[in-house]
């Protein structure tokens, strides 16, 4: 039986979203196995790993990479009665052994490679003195996009659930990238439930806005937080798509696009890309709801890359 605060549901969730060290720590807690017993059981399977290494792995201070370490991770999956490959998947096959700042970062791609605005976002983020991953990863994100009567991106709203993978996290940086012609100075940031607007940085030449959303509490590692926010735009030209770039792996993502009754597209499709310049794959037609004038898709386990919906007007 899982100890208080660590349930099978918690374990299933963190195995899905990561990061690795939090998933391992949760599995050990749910199964009630101290590290010495884990080492003993692995040794009986012919797998040699030190208690110190196991401790570092579950704390996020080190990251298993060498072949013998990966063999130990597979042994941990069996010993802890986890789905085969569930821990290995969270390692992402990347990352060098190092301190917490390296070990805590999931497999990632830079924002410039995702949405094709070279250096702009990195420059704005640097001005806000934020670490690359913000100390958070997404558990669930429901995004609603609104397209207006002039076929323009009117705005978007987000309901976001995140989990902290380090102590002391108290903010999230939301990024808006308007369509060509967007006037970043006129884009309005809206903080919804459980957060308030902090600093806002704008780049007029690219229509990029980065907004700091301040939480009502400081999170401890493993804690989840739900908050809402949005951007009001309406300043760009005709919109033909909406894309969301993911620098890190995460949980569920839902994208919904609502069209004005006087501006309905003739065809809508979902797609995925590994980067802004890569071919679009995983295409699928989406049926426009006649009553609600919306299309949507659900991605259960987000990977680094791009997801989006595009549409044809004529």
C-alpha cells in the first residue's frame, strides 16, 4: 500500500510526464522499498549499482547514461513493477552527467528551432533571468484559440496544469507569437485564476510577447499547480494556422480553434513537425462542428517539437 501522499495514480501520472528522477522517487515511495533493499535485489539479478548512484538518480543530481546504468534502470522497472521502458523513455537518450541544472532538464529543443524566430525568444527570456525549463513541466494544457470575422487571430486562452521538479518555483513564462503584421505593443496579457501578471517583454519586429505569470504560492518539487491566462491580439493579418512549440516533453495537450460564424474555413487539418523547417507529418483532417464552429485535437503525451492546426479559407 502506498504511503500517504504517494498513490498509484500519482505514479501513473509522473511516469507519463516525467521527469525521470521524480518518477523514480515516486515509484520507490509507492513500492515502499529503501535503496539498500533495491541494491540487494538488483545484485541478485546480476546488476551492480551503488546506493549512492541510486540516491543521486532519485534526487536528480545525476542521470544514468552508461550502458551498465541503463541496464540498472531496466532492472528497476522490473523490480518496481513498472511498465517496460517507462523509466528509460523519460531519459530521452540525451544529456551529460552533471549537476542538478543539467540532470533536471528533459530532452529539449531550442525555441528558435521550433517556431523560426532566431534569437528573439531567447533574448527576451534572458532578460527575465529564467532557467531554460523554468523548473516546471506540463501535466495538462487546454488551449482555446479564437479566429475573428476578418479571419484574424483574435486571441487565445489557456488552462494549464504544471508540476514542479525543483523547490521554490513560483512563476511561469508564457510566450505569444502573433501572425505576420502583429503589433506586439497592442497585445494584451490576461492573468486568470491562481496567477497574476508580472513583467512583460515585447519584440515589435516579430510579434513575440513573453509574459511572466506569478503564482499565488511557491511550489515544492512534485507539487502540481493549476492556473489560467490568455492573450488578446487581433492586430495581425489573415491567419491560416496556429502552432504550439514544445521545448520539453510533457503531458496532455488539447488545442481547440473556434471560428467566427462569418469566417468559416473550407478545410482544417492537424499536423506535427520536429522543427519549423521540417516537413509536416501526422496530418489528419478535422471536422468543423456546425453548432460550435470549432475543431480540436488531443495529444496524450507531448514530445519536443511542434503541434498545430492549419486551415484553408478558399
